[in-house]
């Protein structure tokens, strides 16, 4: 068994009385593409933020490359983040900067590249997400939602990280662009040997990009298996989610 | 904190408990603010500095505040001259108008008016900008890209405000005195040369320095209140709006309070 690059062990996180994560166990190995499914509000984004250290878990541990990074700060935290790319659900582009400055942000500020070289690499990264050089000098506010998402994606992959989090990479994209993004994720993982955790509601995308699929429900990973098993999971909750049925064991909390 | 709102077991509200909860919550808030402020100061005093960001903030905090500061100063100077004239004329002391105007402006009004106007324009502006960045996850994004928000966002605002506020106050001092001079020579019958000579003979370096020292402190307070409330902004347009209001009110009250404290201090050391 290969050493996992990221491991969450018994991670718990609550907001007041809202117990979002109640003991999440999850790991991902280099070269592996893991898709996490789960209902809206089930805590998928919160899980990624805990893994990145943007939130501190109430209990449990996070291991990155074998090291316990749960409470890391400063330099060691930066060293970890330098190896991780993150696509935020909301894209989270800096609206005071141009598109290319957004994409090249890490290159300019952390890696101290020359602006000219950084811009060239930003444009190359934009090309991978099917955006032309013409958008490079625009501001994020001048782009559509789907275009912003792709700029966020270009920013997440530009420094060829070892681990990439994609929070709903294909939401808001047309089917053709969505499929190009699927190919891009596969290329990052298979071509560059990165590990990825993708959150998605898009089952077509999940089937295409996932090596393994896990499902988050009521604060725990209730099922995990190879992508090919998703239709025969033997788990009523997964079945209901995959087939998008309103009837079943998962009931909206009203 | 979540446990700060626990109800009494009897169901009847206990006033002592309310007071206790209130005091505890205030202490926690002050503690958080103190930690935040010391982290901003540390980031401002140690490398690495984002020079581009500092210069941009100096333009937006300093340069774009010139109109509002200049207008406020000229009106305050003019009104001050009129009031001193009508007050002084009751016991034949009209000739003190230029000296009292320059003293009042440099030691007190120039810096207080500039501080209050910037508590509105700059502190609320910073809080709204930082708050919007927080609720749209841009601050989280900064961290994931290994840019420390204390260095990249807060320290440049803090440094820029501390550098530009004294400059603005110096300009407000000059324009305020000009306001007094304008009214005195146009509406009252002061001689222009005599007025200016009285002003310049009377004012000392110390009078001006007192205002400038206050200005440095106010600059820091204004920037920190904006950053702090923005960084703790709650989600949504109402959350960001509330952060802007809170930062403006707290910065304005702190400016007035600290002004009094520093005036007492300077008085006691004979400045
Ligand atoms: N900063 C926060 N403060 C308080 N509560 C939060 C915070 N962030 C998330 N939550 C709560 O945590 C729960 C899970 O949120 P999260 O964003 O992780 O959901 P999600 O699974 O990503 O849903 P979606 O698919 O809609 O994006 C929600 O109930 C949300 O209200
Ligand atoms: Mg989410």
C-alpha cells in the first residue's frame, strides 16, 4: 500500500450546536482521484477547509505526507500549502487584481517570479481551462460565473501541486466545457501524479474522474469504494444519492 | 463564545448573570482585539513588506482624503475665528484671534477633525473591503496561496495610515489657519500681514508636533479598527455593512478618547 499524501482521522467540527463533522476518516494516495459526494450542507466544504488548516478541527488529526499538521502555523503551514492547490466553491478570486495576476498570485508573491514570466505561465494555465489570452487583463467581475470558476481552476493548478482540492469544479459550466475540465483533472492526476479530492454533485463528472468515490452523510464517511462499484454499492443512502431520488433513507431535515 | 449565552436554570433571568456575561464578552472581545493589533504591529515591523500594497494604500488613504480633510479644516478654522472674535470682543481681547486659532488648530482641532473624518472615510472603507474579502473567501484564498493576510492586507493599511495621517494633519493645520485668516481679513477687519505675523510668531514647533504625534496614533487606530471589524465580518451584505458601521463608530470614539488621554499626557510633561 502506498503512503497516503493526506489523511483525516476522526475529524470533528461543530459550529455552536451544529455538529457538521462527527468523525471523518479519509485518505488519498498520490496519483489517486477521490470524489466525495454528499448532500448540500453536509459539510464537504468544511471538510476541505479543515484539511487545509483554514479551520481547526475540534477533535481528530490531519496528516499531510505522514506529518501531523493539525495545528501547524507559520512556515510549516506555508510549506504544506505550497504543495496544495485549492479551487474554492465560490472561486474566491481577488477582485482588486486582474485575471492573470490572480492565476499567477503564488508565482509572483511566494515564488517571486518576474512578472513577465509569471504572466506567460498564467496564460498557459488559462489555456488549459479553455480561456484565451484575451481574458488575462480583465477583472474577475467582468467574467461570467463559469469563467470565474475556470480562472480559479487555473490558479489552483498553476504550480503543479501534489494535492489538489476541487470544490465543485464543473458546477455552472456547459456540458462541453465541463467535460474539458474533467479531462484536465484526469491529466493533473494521471499525467503529473498528483492526488486530488473533488467534491461534486455532477454524477457524470464523478464517474469520469473518480478512481474511488466516498460519501459524506451526517458528519461521517458512510461508504467508500471504487468508482465502478458506485451502482452496486449495496448502500441505500448511496443508491438514493446516485439516482437522485427524493424517496429513500435520506430525508430533508425540516 | 457559545457558552456565554447560557440561560439560568430557574428560567427567571438573573440580572447579575447578565452583567457577568456582558463583562466576560467584553473582555473576550478586547482580548481578541489586542491579539489582532499586536499581530498587525508585528507584521508591520518585520519583513517582508509588500511595498506595492503600501504605496497603493498611501494613495487611497492619504491622497484621496485630501478634499474632505481640506474642506473640513477650512470651515473649522473659519468658524473658530468668528467665535473667538465674538467671545473675545466682550472683554476687548479681539487681538488674540490669530494666536488662539493657530493654537486650537495645531494642538487639537486639526488632528481631531482629520481623525474623525478618516474614521468615517478610511476605517469604514477598510472594514467594508476586508469584510467583503472575508465573506467571499478571498482571505482564505490568500492563505492557501501562502500569503499571510497580516502582511499582505493589514500591515500595508496600518503603515500607510500611520505615515499619511500626520501629513494630512499638517495640511489640515495650514488650511485651518488659512480659514481663520480668510474670515478675519475678509469679514472682520484684521490686517493680513499683522494677522500672519501674529500667527507665526506665536506658534511653536511643539504645538505642531503635539498634533502630529497624535496623528500617528490615530492613523494606527483607524486602520486597525477597519481591519479588525472587516476580518470578523459576518456573511452577507448586512454583515459587511455592520462591520463598516462598527469600525467607524469604534474608531471615532477611540480617536476622541485617546485625544483626551494624550492631551493630558502632553500637558503633564509640559509639551
Ligand atoms: N464559517 C461557518 N460558520 C458557521 N457555520 C458554518 C460555517 N461554514 C459552514 N457552516 C455550516 O456548516 C454546514 C456545512 O457547510 P458546507 O459549506 O461544508 O456544506 P457543503 O457540504 O459544502 O454544501 P454545498 O454542497 O451546498 O456546498 C452548514 O450547515 C453551514 O451552515
Ligand atoms: Mg460546499
